[in-house]
C-alpha cells in the first residue's frame, strides 16, 4: 500500500502545482468576493479638507477659553455647502457634521453646549483647538495605498475602494471549475430515482462550494463506473481551469479514477492522505488540466473540499492557499486516542457561559451522514496519534458557520 501523505504536505504540493489565473478589471460595484490583483491607490484624500465631526458652532478656540461667552453668528457651513467667509474674533459659524471648517475657526462647540438667540450664540462650555475637527486626510491621503493585493474583497474593502475613488479594480479571473460525479448508483436531484440509486449530494455541494469561494461552477453531470466512459468524460472537459470529480478514487474494483488516469499524459501529485474522513483523495494534472478526485462519501467529499478544494481555488485566485483558520474550543465530551491519521470530527458548537466555545463530537461519525455534517458547527481537528482527551480539554476546531 502506498504511503499516506500528511494533510499539510499534500496542501503544499497542491498549491505549489497551481498558478494564479490571469487578471481582469471589474467595476468596484461587482468586486465583492473577488481577489484583488493590484494594490488600490487613493486618488482623493478623505476627508478632502478639515471638516466638522459634530453639529454645532465653528469658533476660534481662543474666544472660548472662558465661558459663558457670547459670539455673533456670521455664517453657516453644511456638508456639500461650504461657507466662504471667515470667522473673526468674537464670531462663530453654524456648522453641521461633514461640513468644511470656515477660515479662522479652529474648534467646534457642539450645539448641546450652546444657546442661540437670533444672531447671538452663548457658548456654555470651553473648547480647545481641533476639538471635534477631522483634519484633511486623517483617514487616507491622495497617493496612499489603501488596499494591498492579494486580498479577497469584503464589503468593507469595497467601501474603502469606493471612497478612494477607484471606479474599477484589478482582480484575478474567476476559476472555471468542472464538477463531475461518478457512480452507476448516482441520480441527480429531480430525476426519477431507481430502486438501486441514491441522489447526488456531491454534485450540488461541490458546485455550491466552488461558487461560494469565488469560482464559476460548471456541473458536468454523472458518469458511469466504466473506465473508458470516465476517461472520455475527463478528456472532453470544456475549457476549464480545474476539474473536480467525486467517487471512484478508493481501491475497490469499481473505483476507476486511477485506472482512467493511468496514462503517460497524467502527472499524479498524490493519491492518499493521512486523514479521516477522506483518505482517498487524488490530485494531479491531465495534459496540464488540474484534476481533483474527491472521495464519493459525501462527508469525505465536503471535508476534502474544505481542506483542499478551498486552497486550490484560493491559489488560482492569487491567494497563498493557506489552511482554513482554526480556533481553540473546549471539549464537550471525552474522546478516545487518535490513530495515525489527522481526524476531522463533526461536532456541535456552543458558547459557554464565560463566552468560550464548546465543541461536542457527534456520537456517530459515519462519513455517509450528510445530515450530521450539515448540522455540525465545527470540525474538531485531531492530530495524528493525539492521546485520549477529557471533556473540558482544549482542542483545535475548524469553524463551519
Ligand atoms: P465511491 O468512492 O465511488 O466508492 O463512493 C463511496 C460512497 O459514496 C458510496 O456509498 C457512493 O454511493 C457514495 N457516493 C458517491 N458519489 C456520491 C454522490 N455524488 N452523492 C452522494 N453519495 C455518493
Ligand atoms: Mg463509486
């Protein structure tokens, strides 16, 4: 039997064998979730001038060191409507949040600290220079790099790019991913389901995963368990950047992926991983096309997608292809010692009274339990040969939601 490749080593090999796709320019309005390929540089400053942070009165701080004091209101500055006059000694200007500071004024007195009567305002609280003033460029200045590539753009990033006046941003192209299920028993949702058939979980779940992680999913249907049919389906794949299959990767007589790919034009990167679920996981290049052969068991397929397909999609989109983030949690139940494979244990996730996370492994860890995976809040990650653990012990968890 071939040696099992450790998870981290397999991810490294996978990521090393993939190159980021080409880049394209998209409207900032369409860029959320895309991976930035070029830094975004501000072409405006924010704020563009000194502005008020509050509604109130723009004053000369020297006039309001001793209070109460009466000032004459000589103008009004509102957001979008600056006032061109000057605040001289003994004067003030009515001002609103976001409005430009008038010349002469260097502080704001909030309206709660002022009584106005006609053109006279009585200032009841003293102020100092720059109080409630946002200086020009405090947030960012023209020429500042506000977003650094590579980075998957969040709604917050989009707001920043917009404010920096980047109408378009350069991002990596979306990977086109073909998704193929294998198995004589597999029907598709909505089809008539024969007595010996099951309905595909993997086609829908893998397509959804690809889309969720910034790819374009192309469902290529189901191919039967016959090596030449499978090979024909693999060869026929349209212009795509990655082909993901499910099923047929273990060592049963009817597991035909290896057989279909046992030709000189296929370069194997790895076939078996030291993990559970999902030991049989195949990756390689067929005439330059990356192929990921996920196991058929739906839980194994999805866990492998989380650990490896996610990294592949990230890499194609210009990101490093790092491992998913983990968080510490306390165990909600005892666990037996682990064997030589890295274990990803489906678990319920809760918050303890002290705010910490509690992960309780499900009693049944069958890799065909699609419902348990859907209900799991986390995967408890157990290192190879981890010793037995007690309820309350700290473990590492991969948060699913
Ligand atoms: P295989 O790796 O082809 O031996 O499949 C392992 C198990 O996963 C078998 O019980 C299959 O019926 C099941 N399986 C394979 N493909 C799918 C799929 N697309 N959806 C749900 N279960 C599947
Ligand atoms: Mg099969």
